[in-house]
C-alpha cells in the first residue's frame, strides 16, 4: 500500500517479485543490488534465511527512483518464497504489494507452472498491476513473448519482458516498468484520498515485516519418506546425467520442499493386469516424478555410476520416446550404498488415460491410438536397435502431443517376447467397445503399413508372436484375426 513517510519525506511503494520456485526472483534483486549501488539504501537483506538457496521469508532491497506528483519515490523491492510450503507468507507479501512482477521460466514446464501460479494467486485480472518476466532465455527450449502471451492468456495490457537474470539482461527493464506501475498506484491513491497527508504513515521495515511473517506458514512437514536418500543437485560430477542441465532440473524438482510418496502408483499395475510386479518407489515432487527401486540400489558408488552410464546410454537410444527434462542422479547413503534415481516430468500415463476415459469414448479412442503409435515405435526400436521396451500403457505417457516412454526398464535383445500379447491385450480389454477396437486396429494398421518394413516384421517374428497368444475373450477373436491379416499382408 503506497504511503507517504514523513520521516524520510518520500512516497514509499512496494514492488513484489513472485513466481514458482527457482525461477530467478532472488537473482533479479541481487543483480539490482549490484548494479544500482548509487540509488540503493543499504544492502540487500534476506531475513530469517538459513543459508539455503531457496528464499524462506523474502529478499529486501530499498532504492530511490522517480517522482509522483512532485514527491520523490522510495521503492521497497521484495521477493517472495517460491516453495509451496511457504504459501501463507507468499500470499501476505503479494497482498502488501503495490505492483507485482511475476517471474517465470520461459520453458514449456515454466508455462505449466506459471499457469498454475497465476490461477492459485488470482493474479490474472487482479487490481494490482502486473509485469511478467520470462527468465532463463538462455535455456534451450525458451519461448518468446508472443507464444507465452497466448499460452498464459495474458491480455496486451500486461507487459512481458524477456530476461536472463543471471547475466543482468532484462532485469532493469523489468524493474523500471514495475516501479512505474507502483507510482501510478501511489498517484491514484493520493488523488482519490485528497493529497499526500491522507496517505501519511510510517513505512514498514524489513524487521517488522519479518516478525509479521514468522508465525505464518512454517514449512509444511514433509511426509515420512522411505529410508532412501533423495537426489541432490550437489552430487559430484559423474553422478548425474545429463551433466549440464541435470542439476537445474533436480533443483527445480526439489524446490517445493515437499515430496509425496505415491504408494497408489508403485506396483499397482503389476499383479492386477499382468505387466509384472514392482518394487519401485515413486515420489511426486511438484510437477516432477522421482523414481528408484531396490534393483537400482548398489553397494558402492562406482557400481551405481556404472549403472548410471549404462542406463543413460539406453535412455539416449530412446530418441523421441525419451521425456524432455529426464535426469538420472545418484544419491549416496554413506556405508549403506548408493541409489540411482530417475527424475522426469510428472505425466499422466496412457494407462491412466484409458482408465479415466471409461465413460468417454473419444478420450478412450485417443489413448488407444497413442498406444498403437507407441507400439509401432517400440517395434521399430526392437527391430533396428535391439532395444526392448515393456510394451504396456502404464509405461507410456503423453508429453504435450508426443508419446514418451516413462519406464526405466529397457532391455537389449534380438526378439521381443511379449509383443504379441501386448498388442492383443488391448483388443481383449476393449472387446465390449467395438469402436475402440476398430480405432486401435486402424491406427496399428496405419503404423505397421507405413513405418515397418517386411524385414522388421520378420525379424520381430510378429506373425508367430500373434499366432502363439491364447485368446481368452472369445468375442475378440475376429479382431485378432484382422490384426493377423494386417501383419500377414506385410510379409
Ligand atoms: N540458466 C539460467 N539460470 C538462472 C537465470 N536466472 C537465475 N538462474 C538460476 O536459477 C537458480 C534459482 O535462482 P533464484 O534466484 O534463487 O530463484 P528464486 O526464484 O529466488 O527461487 P526460490 O527462492 O526458491 O523461489 C539459481 O541457480 C540461479 O543462478 C538465468 O537467466 N538463466
Ligand atoms: Mg529466492
């Protein structure tokens, strides 16, 4: 709330930088503290900080700049914590702002987080003026302002500034616009209330604000996790893949400070529908999935590192089937050994899409078509690169419009033992819904005809694989025969 502080003879306004965890809010203010030495009052403060990289209360920097109705302006620049656990503190800080800067990462994931953040904090259409900063333009998949405006449905009145806060680009443009917004708010308040005296009050200090925030939103206690060390961005070289971008992704995944173990998913599909039992530990951390299992526990760091190198090589061979932002990371537990974790975006699998789509014919058909495309991809990998995927819909997901393989098990071999069963199982499951079966077979036919060669079919032993499967649902027989004919036509 803009006020006139008689003691300093200035109008005091507050600009608050907010946004999801790890997007670069503190980096913005730190950069300004270094570049605006002449205009700042005192150092940048981070009260209550326990020394970690994430902000727990706020960063604070006071700078001078501009005039409002002839009175000099003094601006408090603040950041909020990004971590989900500090939501109450974040809300109070946003509430106290005259103008807001929403910092987002310019990536696809940044847009998903940004949209959720806009909604959760009602920033769209808020009475507080907003500037959006698209940070980390130096990363590979950075989007431009036009695309972001469309994706976030921001109208033209909200400025979007491209930035690389780490090297200072766009930082000053952002603060200039936000301070101008805050000055307009102050001017409007002064005119509405009848002059400077009407908004006269002592300005809040950083200490006072810290006291106000202390009782709020103690970190939400993390639920008890299995006795397995979590991945960390501090892992030494050789313990993380890809080595260049991996640390940032791990940091982002853990930035929320809350991991939830998803007992409901691990092993669930195993015994129930024949895709094998599982000893997997699955954690959800914000919009990321962290996975490990007893089979990925090694007695020495070296053995775990060998497994990481092997797994990374296989992951790379997945090509387009590898989800973006996938990381392999070792986590050591002293003498108790080392665990190999996979971190990837949290995606809904084709299996869960099929289950959710039970009453929705179009959604079910869409999931089956994607599975058919994934099956053809898997056949190509098996035939041409001897890479064996576990062909079950719970192991595939949609990453945007792309089908990806989310399981860690990738085998090497000349033939794909479960191929026939994997293809026929979907027909049997949907035998009660002829439109679904037809759409699935059409999609398989298209893929097999246009993408597989006769040599692929022969190498995979596909006709034999289909003949060998025992059909358990009599009404599926005709459709299975059609699949056999499709494959037969290629040989
Ligand atoms: N590649 C790249 N990294 C950046 C950029 N800006 C900031 N970072 C890095 O992003 C990480 C997080 O930055 P912070 O400024 O601490 O992020 P924050 O939004 O304050 O994070 P919380 O306080 O946890 O919410 C740091 O490692 C920064 O160096 C940028 O423009 N490009
Ligand atoms: Mg911060």
